[in-house]
C-alpha cells in the first residue's frame, strides 16, 4: 500500500490493465477519488472507450477532463485526496498535435508531480517496445513519450509495468 502522499506510476501496452489496476490501487483509499482524464473523443470508437472507462468506475469518483491543462488540474485537487491521471501518453499526443512546446509542458507536469499531496496514481503507455516508426512525427512522439516516462518514473515512489493484466513492480 502506498503512503498517504506518494506517486505511483503505471506503464504498459494497450489493454494491459493499467487503468483498471490504477483504479484498484486508488480505491484502496477512502473516497472521494479524483480521475483526471486526458482523452479527447474525436471519433465514435473513442467515445465508446471513454464511456467504458466511466462505466467501470464506482460511485465516489469525480472526473475532470484535462486534455491539455493537466498540471493545473492536478494542482487543483484537494490535499490528501486520491488522484488518478489517465493517461500521460494521450496528454502528450494532444500537445504534440497542437504543436505545443513538449519540453515546457513536460517540465510543468513534472514539477507538480514532484510534490504529491495525496496518494497519486499516473498511467502511461510504454510505446518504445515495438519497431522504429516509419515517419518523423511518430518517431518524435515515441521519443518524447519515452523521455517523459523516464522522468516521471525517476520521480515516482513506485513503478508498475503491466503485462496481460498482471502488475510487475519495477520500483
């Protein structure tokens, strides 16, 4: 069980069980729980994914949509309240597609995550395990995601790597 003020980072591939495991960890603490969602519903499939995530969560969750202003949304969460951020990878892609300064945005996020004021759980995809992407934009995204994941993992008190629904604690 994490401390009352700690940062837990959960990484894994698509459909590896990251979000569900993060939800289980967060709900081990008393409600209310804050869920900061970074997804944007640009198509029907993403609308369905978001609906499935919301339906899976029990009563007691407050959902905040923060596709871009994640650092501010985290800063606004009350002290001692369990927080789940899902996910850094979508947040990063939102900034990349908006042509924002990824380094600046990552620094602001890292600064707020460096001082958890409650049990905080942050989810991200590990995108660097596959083949080298065939285009510059995809390589830029993969590299930025890898660097961000390393930075957050270094700050985290605990890091889990999810494989087929199974959590492996790597830190």
